[in-house]
């Protein structure tokens, strides 16, 4: 038993070391780094919104997009074979908003209910070379959203990763949803700054149309119903062509799920695409989550037998200080400071939720796009 505990002790030291490397030297690239200032360019922008039965959300979103403080843009609403009055609503708005375009997508037997097919048609129908994407249930954080996101385009940087946040509401579930969103954003922002971009979120994402066609659109994962954002970025994004935007004026906000079951289903959907990432990306994500899980379960045995318990407790405290500082700096940048007061509780809940998601997805496929 003594030999086993000694091996476990050194294993725990290794886990804490791995976690420290992630929080300080990888995530720290974003946490302690500076925003690269964008320059106002006023390049023509097509704002794309893919909508399926989103009439109620579009009633709010379209006027918000129309009043954006930007000189040259169009709004492209892609009606993905909606069965509600989405199409007629947009047509009514077109009488008031001259730069509003409607792309009507009919049901296609080959691509039935496939958001990627609808989005492809919208991209082809867009008038401009630069594209800014969001979802129908989102809204920009400011009237300068288009200006802020587009300011990060350069001759080399043709993909801009933005932050898609969730509205603040009372309750633990809301804090859990926002903490998970914060942690995800820290990861993809940090790896983009390192030069290994691996994902973005369709709630707030911009890229040049040539990147879409150079990558043959979604052709390599068209049959995978999810991943119009992260799988595309995983293929198309590189150190040379990708940058990030995290000025608060560049944020979008969405209404979060109201029940744990709804959010869990959403997480299953998002997690189902990760297995299609590049090998390096799957490895680094897997290593982080595995080390995060083992950080909680490994010291239980050591503390139960009081083996080097002072050092074990010191390592636990050390890891929490490091992670709290790193995450806290990022939370300040992304206006999520309040979730950090609940950090230890939220982290534990999230870890075991993700474990549940992983095993549930092994057993059955999650429900995808409406």
C-alpha cells in the first residue's frame, strides 16, 4: 500500500503540473495578454443570420442589426424552410430596411434540415466579400458590433473569432452556463493567440468569403449535422489567417437555457462535433479535461490515508490560486466576473456534467438543428 500511495502521490504532482501549464502558460496567453487594437476600415460587410422558425427572435434582432453604426453593410436572413411566418416577417421588414435581404431555402431531400446547406446558400447569395455571422436568438452588445468585429480584418487576418455570451440571470444554472461559456472562450482565444486556432462559435464569427470557398465550404463535414462553426474553423483557421476580438462592444448575447435538461441536450450537441477535430486539438482538449477530472479524484485516496497530506493540501491550494487568478483575469475581460465567486462549485458540477455528456453521447446520438 505504501508503494501504491507513493506512486499516486507523484502522479498527483504530475496532474497539478499539467493543470498549472494550462492555466498559466496556455490560457495565460489570453488571460494576461492584450487585445490587438483593430483599425476602422468601413469595408462592406454581409451579416448572415440562419433562421428556422425564429419569427419571435427576428422581431427583436432585425431592428437591432438595422441600427448598427456602420456605413456599408447588408443583413442576410436565411429562412431555412421555416413553418412559421419567418418569411413573411422578413418581407415586411424589407419594406422599411433597404439593406435587408431574404434568402429562401426550400426543403431538400438530400440536405433535409441541414443548417450547413442553408448557410451555404446564404453565403453564396451575400453581396460582399466579408461575412459576419450570428444566430437569430442573439443580439449585439452595442451598435458598434459590426465596426468592432470588422476592424480586426487585415490583409492577412481573414478570420475573426468573437465572444458569444449569455445573458445574466438569477440562479445557479445561469452561472454554470456562463462559466462553461467563459471557459470555452478562454480556450479557443488562448490557442488562437498561441497560433493553434481550433474553433469558434457561430453566435459571433467573421470570415472572408474566400476562406469559405478555399475550404470547399462545409463539404468535408456536410453530413455531420452540427459544426457549421467549430468544424469549419477547425479546418480553415491557421496562425497566419486568424485573430480574436474581445472588446465588450464586439460581444453578442443570447438568452440561456432555462432548465438543466435543455442545457444538457445543448451540451451533448456541441460535444458531438469534437471527435471530428484535428488530432492535436482533440489531444490537448482531452488532456485538459482528463487532468481536471483527475485533480479531484486522485487526492481522495491520499487524504483518506493521510499520505503526505500537508503537501497534498498545499498542491490543491496552489492549483486553485493559479487557476483562480488566470480565470479571474479572463472573466474580467469578458465581463463574467460574478461567476468567479462560485468558481470551485461550478467547476465540480461542470466536470461531472461533461463526463455524463461524454458517456451519454457514446450510447446515443444527440438531437441536432431544428
